[in-house]
C-alpha cells in the first residue's frame, strides 16, 4: 500500500483557476507561441514559465473530467490503492498525452525516478518478475490487440462468440482463458484505456461495415475525429501478427528455461 500524502489532490481541492485566470494563462501561451513562430524563440526562463502555466492550465481546466476517466482518486481512496494500480493510473494518463493529474502519483513517480538515478529502486519502478513470461508487457499488448480484433469483428457484423472461437483456436487457449484476459489487462493499462480501445475497435468495425474508409474522416475536425483517424491507421486487422507477438513473448521464457536445464 502507498503512504498517504498530507496534501490534498487537485481533485479534492476547493480552489481552482477562475475563468479569467485560465484565459490569461492561455493568452500568454498563445502570445509566446506567436513570438516564437515569428523568429523570437523564448529564453530558458520564459520557457520554464510557459511549461508551468501550461501544466497548471491543463490540470485545472480538465480536472473535472479526470475522475470519470479513472485518472485521479480522492486522497483517502489513493491511500488505499496498490502500487500496481498507481502504475496503471500513470500509464492511462500518459497514454492520453496529459500531465499526471494525481498529485501524489506525480510526486511518487518523481521520487522513484530520482532514487533510481541515485541507485535505489523504489516499489513504484521495481515490480515483481512474472516467471511465466520474459516479456509480459508484450504479451499484454498482444492480448489487448486480440480483444480489439474480436470487437472489430463484432462491429463488422460477426457474433462475439464466433470471433472469440477464432482467437482461442489460433492462440491455442481455451475460450475461458480468452475471456479472463480483460481483468489483468485493466490492471496493466488502466480500466479506462482498455474500455476505450475496445469501444473504438468496435466503432471502426461498424464504420467499415458501412463501406467507409479513412478518406471519409477529417482528422482535424475535432479531437475525437483525430483519435478515430489514428485508430483507423493503427488497428491490427489480421490475427496472425497478434498471435505471433503473443507466442514470441511466451516462447522466450520457454527457450530461456530450456537453456538452463
């Protein structure tokens, strides 16, 4: 369990930037960007001020949504979460391109990285080894990709059960094993990220089933449109590469064990 911080999180704080202050921050950042674009790059002090203003602006302006995305806990709830859950929270936040919104998690990560550079590994960056697999993060990525493939197939019009049978057959796993992948993946990547990626995969299936392709998406129309466009480009639609990626992550452990016998 993590030690409880004495300070309150942004989520639970009653003081926020006023709309006027937020607009002032944004106006300053836009002015600084305009000067840089015009050939007047900022000095170190200006760049530092801009970074601090931008970080505060993001935390304050979208902090109201952080809890719904699973990116923050109340201070009392944070004191009860495990190190693994904190890692998942940090992963989910960084995956969205945001600063770490949970103050205690941000401080814990900074402390852990400084300690690591000084030669000491704190629990946040020193996990227990998975002795079943040498690349558990790679197999997790592959399993998430396989679950996304199932949802994509469902979006195209297939039954989820039929798509699961395909995945089970190709991976050599039982249907029950495939159905149990999601829970540990949520601990690795964060619940919100897994939910979002499965949902977007199914949406892509429906989009393609309607006869549409990437030329029907205008990526700069909105943030959601841009994310959908990126997902269209990156979604793996073939089972074989995902199956092989997972097998390779598992096979390395088997080979390593054989060499030591």
